[in-house]
C-alpha cells in the first residue's frame, strides 16, 4: 500500500501489543485501517489467525507484521506503545525505515539513559539532565523523524479495553501532531486534549509512577484515606519541583497527564506501580514481585534514575529518596513512612 494514498485509505501503525498497545490499536481501528507490529512471529500468527494478542481481543480488521520495514512503508503515522525498558532497542530497529514524513506518537511512561559505551546506571551513580532522555528525545536522537508527540493521561488499559469513558493528552511542539492524534482517537467515550509542553507531559507521566508505588505501599499497610491525601498532595509538590528541574513546566503537572494520572494510579489496583508498592508492604521482596509480573512497572527504574539525578542537584525529593531506600537498600516501609510523617515540610505549597 503506497504511503501517499488518499487520507481515507491511510493505514495507522501501532508498534507493540501489550495491554496499552492493544487498547489503543482497538480504539484506532474503530475509524481506521490498523496494522500492529509484534516482534515475536508466534504473536503475529496469533493476531492474524485468531484476532487476539496474547489472549487479548483485537478488532478483527487489525493485521499484524513483525517486519519494521513493512509497517513503516505502509503507515505515515505510527503509535509506539512499548515498555521503556525496550524502547531504545525498538526505536533503533525502526530507525533505518523512518523518514521525516513519518509522524510518531508514543505512549511510554519511562526514561532512557544517554550514557557512554560500557557505562550503566550502576557504574555512573550520578546523572545530569543531558544523560537522561524522555522517550520523545530518544526518537529525535535515534531517527530522522521530526514530528513527534506523546500520549499521556489517566489511561488504565483495562478500562479502555472495556470502553469506559476516559481522556488523554496528546503533547507535541507541532500542532499538526496534536490535531492528527485528536482526529484519530477522539470519540464519544474518549476525549483528547492538546498540550505543547511535551517534556512536561512526559515527565508528569513518568514521575507519578513513583508516587503510585508509595500509594500502593500505604494501602498494603492498611493506612487510611487521610494518609493517602497527604501522600498525593506532597507527591504532587515533589513532581512539580522535579519536573521543573528536568525542564518541564509546572502547568503540565496540574493537567490530565499530571494530577489526573496521579490520582488515578494512586487509587487503582489495576496500576502495576501501585501493585508493586502494595505487595512490598505485604512482605514480598522486589525480586519476587518482578518475577511474577507480566509487564514492567515503569516506576521502579524511574526511582533509580531520579535518585541518581538528585545526586547532581541541590534538590530534595523525600518520597523518591525514601522509596529508593525501600526498593534497593532494605529500608522497612514503616520506617520510611515514619520519616515522611516527621519530615519538616513547613510550607504547604511553595511554587505558585
């Protein structure tokens, strides 16, 4: 299929068929022809023969391929829906087949590292801003694509798949990307907002995962709604300061991708990050939890990256710092909470 076809025959590409990728592919398929990319041939065969992806139902019109060149040739617009742990590798795989005319919107809430060959987070331990990449920065660094956007918000895959009402934000420096994303995804049950602060929106989606782990821990300890209200409000203050330090605007933290997503994931048993915190509080080790999870809880890696970033700044981020100690230094969750309750926050809000 020629990429210069008339608009009503355009095929939309979705890269990745995890929970979120499947949900977005189904939503896109309501109005468009959709091709999905899956790395494993057996998953491609499953989709093309049974209209399911690893057991999840897909719209019967959706076709699958495991050829990056095929999907890039046939689609001008691509949605990248890949866990952050594999994002860089997939983008590098796709890079030879991407051109400036491609429009890319990603839905990945994570960070990548920009390190020298041989360096890892374990060896570096301290990170400055130019060693940390948001997913849009990964795409811009690794490919010739220019028109890049991000999709973020309180979008729990399970609810999207069930057709529950929801909203999202498409963020991009290019208005065209926002308008295309809105045109393709907006429906009676799905509202799509626009935001030009792509870095702020990406950071909001990333940072709230940290607070969601802490919220799960609170619930696992059986602590009440007052404690959760304290955590969410202090967590938002922490998100504002961290987002600012990393180049995002305060405005985006107050939007759907920030506080909207924060409230949702801090209250949801369907959130992977919340589940990690909950199970930690119930006495499981991080290794046990990770071994039993199908999909990655992005917040764990984010905690490590932000902790390393804090080492190069004068910033304090007490929730992130204590969560790091719980996850990686065997600090008891009860002890971390005691510390937070006694932390000398003297001013309620100090950034407005």
